[in-house]
C-alpha cells in the first residue's frame, strides 16, 4: 500500500542560500512536509512561515542539539523520509597561514556535523526500512587552493556518503551527494569583479549556476521514483569537474 501522507524532508542550513532554494523547490512539490533547521532563527522562522514549513534551531556540530532535533522530529512526525545535509561553513586560507582553530571549526561542522546528522537519520530510516540521505558537498572536494580545511571536510563527506550507501542499501535507504561548483550565492556576489570574471571564464559553460540548479538535483534524488542510484556524486558545476586546475 502506498503511503499517501506527505514525505517528511529535513534540510539543514535551510534558512538562506542554497538550503533555502532547496526548501522552496521541495515545498513546490506539495507532497513534502518541509522541515528547516538552522542557527539563523530569524531567517529560519521567516522562511518556514512563507513555505508553510516547520523550523528547528540546531547547530549540527553539537551532538546534544542533533539528538534533540531528531527526538522532536520522531515525536512530532514519527518518520523522516529525506535528509538533506546542506549546512556548512568556510574559513579559507593557505595552509601556512591557517589557524588550527579554523581547521577544527570547518571539520567539526562540515564533516563531524554531517556525520552526526546521518547517524541519527540512519537509526530512523533503518527502522522504517526506507529513506533518502542527500549530502551537499562541493566540487572543492577534488582540491582547491586555500581550502585545505574545506576540501578535506567535503572529501570526508564524499567518503561518508559511499560508506552509508553500502551500510544502508539493504534497508532501502539511498545515500548520494551533490557537488555544486560556482553558484550565484552571497559568497560569490561579494567577490571582486575581476576575480569573478576569471572564475566564470574558467567554466566550460562560461556561466554561473543558480541555487535552483542545485535544488533541482536534490528534487530528483529525493523523488521516490528515482531508484537504483546510491553512493554517487552528482556534479552541478557547469562541467568544471571534468578538467583539473583553477579555483571555484
């Protein structure tokens, strides 16, 4: 018998940027109950109100906050169909100038935090014998100058994705990653024009992606009709991952 109830989807870092675009895209589907988690409470509540979604405060790097989040979700919805791990931070610098604290902060949030979220989601999804985990990584996992911490964290999440696909496949849980490249976000908008122009010129498409491009890829992987795809990395980067070199 098909479950006619809305699919419950949790998006971390869903208050702004790519996370908000994902939340909007899935809210358009009408068959999802969208849950947003973030540490930006004002933006998160505003986004949730506009999308008829639910907002939860959660710092994914804090184990107790993650456990409490999943306890709330379990008590309120008694299920979790899709987890989108989008939350992350950057602290860029060349390695000889990078403070150890900046390395630790990025690894703690991007890798450890994603692992904590996946652990709690796996418990629920294994029990219900169904689920989707979609990890938002980055083309930077292939290597980016000035991002030894960020690239390492995202490479770690790619490895995590592959392991979880192997561990959870028998329980009908699909685990994949999406690797965005140069996307039009506040981060890229703050770049100097000459820097942005150089990045665009290095793109095979000579263009910048939109947050909606990433959201569409998430919608594809989240859809129940998408079957037999797990442990994969889907690049949304205008083809930049095909060649080596350059900075994204």
